């Protein structure tokens, strides 16, 4: 029986991705070779790469003047690569949790970081109404926070180049790409298995690369754009899997359909939490993530948290243990999660509360 998977990443993926990827690993395109055995320079894989890029542009309505890259290193490499390329002296970061904190740490190696943060309340809200200095080289945001469970649902209007880490809410809502100079993230949430990083970058950003700094070849965006993500051997399997996800999202009705599903799943689970006598969400309501639903037990029931995780596991609900830095529970309801998955978790919560509250 397939489990109800709530892992934060790697996470649940679509059935069509799993099926088609498994078949391609055994034999690809009738070649007598596996997908992971063919040359990345072959016409067969080039066709996969081209279709993946085209689908990304179509599904997200990416305007002209942007390039799509698929690189290694995860979003964490981008934390360093971004300031290495674009930070001359000062940048602006919105700090909303663990991953933006890591990005800020890297940026400080290249200059001053002006920071606005929600750390004062344990990252339980998303900062708003902040002022951005006129002299920053770029603005960096993390749109969804996998650990703390907050999310921003608007595309900011800023004067400086806007860069967004969308690792964990990518493809879950329509985005006005034209407002961003760069969007990036690890694939292992809404896009595919871990092992490839997606980057959507405005070509004009290359004019903003610090021109008096020696940047290693592998860390230059221009090199990867010129080589079509093939400066070195790309993660062939992962890019194929990304293609399968994009095909699935398109077939499901695109990002608007994904947004409706995200809202429906989140509403169902948050309603169960808010109407519970045992469970509670610590997150400010207007900033609650649709992707990573963080909740805890009320103080009088704290000792029962491990029991509930085991109880949910018996109901085939897995991956709900909260991150070690915050505790409690976290249900990650990415695009491939179904209403039935959430209903199973809600049922487990109600049954456990009936027996223990």
C-alpha cells in the first residue's frame, strides 16, 4: 500500500513521474540503454533538455529575455554563487528562517548585508512593510520556509534586482516572473528528486556581475547559459524527472490548478488544527505556509507527541515529525500530495484526540 507521504524533501512525487522514470532507467527510447547510461551529448538527451526548458517557460509563462538552467550543488551552492557574482558592496536579505539565515551567512563574505528578520518571534510570521536602501546590489527573499512554516503569497515590487529562493513553493501558485531577476531552488520539493537545482535568470543580470572579481569558471552564470547547462555533465536522470513533473503539472491544469489544490489541502488541515483541543499552529494565520504546515501539541499534551507520530504511522501517514530545531509536527503538502493524503492525517488527528484528550 502506498503511504500518505508528508516528508519535507525528498518528498512525494507524482505517480506518472515514478512510472515513466522507472521505465526510462530500464531502457530509454528503445535504445537498448538506460537513461542513465546514454551520453548527455546525444540527440536523445538533448531533446529531453530542450523539452524541459520549453515546458518550464510555458508552465510559468516566463517572458523573453530569461534563461533556464539546471545545475548541481543544490540551493545551498546558490547561497554563495549569488553574492560571488552580483554583490559589489551591499545586499538586502529578508530573513525568515534557517535557509535564509544560511544564505545571509554566505553573503556576508562579500560585503554588507542589510537584514530584516522575523527572528524576534521565532520566525512565526513573514516581515512586511520594510524599507529597502537605494544602494543595495540586490534583494534576496525566501518565499516559503520549510522549517518555520511561513510563506509569502505576493510578488514584491522593488527597485533593486529581486532574487528569490523558491525551493519549496515552486509551481504551487502563479508567479509574475517579470518581477524577478532570478528565481532558484532545489528540485526536491515540487519539481523532482534531489540532485538538480533550477535557475531562472534574467539575461540582463549578466551585466551586473562584478567585473573586477575573479570568479571560478564553474561559478559563472554566463558560462552555464552559453553551454545550455552542459558545461559539465548534467544530472541526466533528474532533468528527465523534472520534465515528467512539468508534463504532469501541465496536464493537471497548470500552476493555477496547483494553487487551488494547495489552498484546498491547507484549508482542510489548518481547519482541523484550529478546531482541535489538542493541536495548535504557532504561525500567524495570514503567513501560514500552504506547503509546510507546522503545528504542535498544546502544553498539557506535549508528552504525547511521540505517541501521535507512532499512531499516525499506523495509519500510513509518514514524515510528519517536525524539524529537530523546532519540534512538534510538520506536514509537507507539496503538489503531488492529494486531498486523500490530508484527509487520512486529519482522521488520525481526530481519532488520537478522541482517545487521549
